[in-house]
C-alpha cells in the first residue's frame, strides 16, 4: 500500500501495465495527470487534434499487438476522441482512452456531474455503444484496479477499446493505493479453447470437401494465427481468401493466396469462393463489404465459422458448424485432426482450378491513364522491405491498396475497415512509427482523406516521427466521384475538391519534405528519398479523376454481380 493522489496513481498504473507511449492533448481537466507525466519517464506524443491521438493509439495497437493509450480533457476534448474510439471498436483494436471530467462531488459532497458544468459531457454515456466497457472513477482508491481491468478487457478475448473517465477531484484525492489487486471480473470470461467435438466435425467436413476454401478475417491477425493458418492451408492445398481486415493473414505472394473477397475484392477471390463447397471462415464477422447481398453469398456451401466472439456466429451468415474459440488454438487443433487422418495433399483438381482462374484474370482490369495507381502500388511493394508498414486512408486509395499492394507479413497493413474513417491513415501511421521506430511506415492517402488530419504533420515533424505520405491526388472525393459517374448520371454534386492546397508547399510549411511525382520513375525516386529522410516526406502524385477502382460489386448486389470492366 502506497499513499498518493489519483493523478500519480494513474501514471503508476500505466507503468505497471508496461506502457511506454501515450498520445494526447492536455486540458484543464487533465492538468493534474499531465503534471505527473512531465517527469514520469513515459513518452508523450502531443497530437494536434484529439481524433488524431485516438488514431495514433489505434495504429500503435494494430502493429504492436498491445493496447495503445490516448488521453484527452473533458467535454470537447473527450468527444473529439469518439470517432477514433468508434474506429477501433469496429476493427477490434485494443486501445485504452483516458478522459478528464468535471468534479464528481462539490464542496458539500453532493454530485457535481450532471449540472452542465463548463466543458462537461457525458462521455461514458456517449461511448457506451462503441467500447467494450467504460468506467467513471468516483474514488481515487479504485484507480489501480480500474486501470488494470481496463487493459485486461481491451486486450483479452475479442480486443477493443475501453474508456476510463477521471473527474478532477478524484485526480487530487489522496488514498492508500494497492497495485497488486488481482483481476476478478464476474461475468467476463473469454472463451479461448475450441470444443473438441466441434474441431473433429470441422476436420471431417474439410476432409470430405472437394473445393474447400479459407476465408481469413482480422481475427487471424489479432490472435497471431498466421503460421497455423498457412500450415493447415498448405497441408490441404486449400486456397485462402481474406476479408479486408484479414489482409496479410497469409503472404499475398503465396500460391494459395487469392486476395480479398468482397465489394472491391480480387476477381479470383470472388469467383472461387462462390464455387467452394466448404468454407472455413476464421475471425470474420461476415460484413456486408465482404458478402454483398447475403442471399447470394455462397448459398450452397457448408460454412464452418471460427470466432472468439460468440455474438458473431450466425449474426449475418447462417453457420453450419460454429466453433467459439481463439483462432490460433482452433486452427492448431483442426490441423492436428486433419494431419492425423490423412497425408499432405500435393495436387488436386481444385488447386488446378485456382491456378487457371488466376492466370485467366491476371491482367483483366485495365486503367484509363498513363500513371495508374496499380503501377504505383506495385512499385511501392518492390521498394519496401517485407516488414515495412503501410497504412491507408479511406476511399479509392484504400481499395487500390487492397487490390494491388501485396502484404507479406501480418500487422504490416492497417486501415479503417469497419467504420471507414477518412483521415485515419496519417495519424495511424504516426502511431505505428512510434511502436516500430526502426521500420519504414508509409501512408497511402487520397487528397480528400489527408486534408482531414493534415495538422498532424506538426506532430510528426516537431516530435521527430518520420513517415512517408503518398497522396494519390485526383482533386476529388474519389470514391464519391466514381459512384456519381457510374450510378448518378455523372452528376458530380460536391465531389470536386480542386487543386488547393498545394501539398508540396503545405509540407514545407510544416517543416516536412514535399515532393511532386508526375511519373513512375519520379515516384520511385521520391520514395527512395523519403526512406532516407529524417523528417516526414509528403509525395504528391497527380492522377486522373477518371480512374476508377475495379473490380467492384455494386451496392445492393451479390458477389455474382461483380463488374471489372
């Protein structure tokens, strides 16, 4: 037991959780904590907007596998975190957000919260639908327990964000703090181990299948199950398609890799999953962006669904065999069952079909301009090491990256999949660079998305966090522009952004390096220069606004309705 105030208990609790980095912006309701942080030894990254701080913590968590931490003051500071928290929630990313709050008690011990005090907002009520759990601490003595529980909840089971709201008077209240309290959360017991009977049935279905396929989601990456997935797929010569969040679950240069399934999935992935007789879906929520219209999604296939979150089983797609378990443990158990009953497959008609489809559609998608995003992203892959981290913004840039940038290792591709948050990529890339300072980090951006969080250039420059931003600049809200061209009779309502700002000059204004690349050789040279720079490099790449993302499954259609020309 150690006597200290609540603010010091917060910082000491972070240290017990082995936190090294915090992203945030101070304010009146968190000054007590920041005064302790000042000489705590923790690295604080000062964001320029609280949304940026949340995305930084999210990017940090996605590449490191440990919870990212962000911090904001009460009222607008806290509400500015909401979009970042919601992004993390949709993509099962573990972050712990700390917010300041007005006093929980007034001088006469009655409640102060709820009286519309200056910069008061009910952040617990606001974030309840977008967090795994949240807390409002009423007594300083509870801080060590609450923080320990918050990190445990964020990282265990299906990961996600947790918020801890800290009233000012709790931060200054003194108490005897116990940092050794064991976690005992009644009713929260994540289930990790697969049921042996379900595993046996899954193995039997896969062994009888003529055209089995794996649909790997983000849960494969979150559980560290990439090796187990590859071992099972290689043993059975079973092709692997991924959801967008599962990109990187297998090396995308692997002969069994099909690419992403869904609205902007690869032709081969979308065609072959429709031919499968058994689908082993692992760590996926079967989002609408993956399935298209549900009644057209593999209606004849037998579906085995592995997920650590039982709420996802059968939520969107009818499941024939559910396995509630950690993906890594489930895949390991299924492999052991299969390997015990048969020899490794070395050739099959199904694998031959995979090779045929890949060859048939290898260059089926054609662009309309001389400088194509496809070529830029393929070139980027050749310039970066396998461990390099790529973040994306949201829109056309994101889908071009999904289609044409081949990810070779898990946790090296991060993007806002579920919420689709424009402005995510750049601050997330900063968080990723803080987590992995020795690894090159590139944000593939669109000019529309980058403008939403461009102020974080100040963070990257002043705090020495160099990343590369490659802006595919078509002077439009590209995906909106594409849909208006295809489905709204070319009525381009409010989707043309124009050429302002000049991103090269904007970068220079912040002290970053700005380069314009008008050709593939110029892009290659700019990336090579950016990899050597000690400051952030912004590469402005003008591209045609008439360049669309294909393949595409139109909204309201199923995978059979995919168009690619």
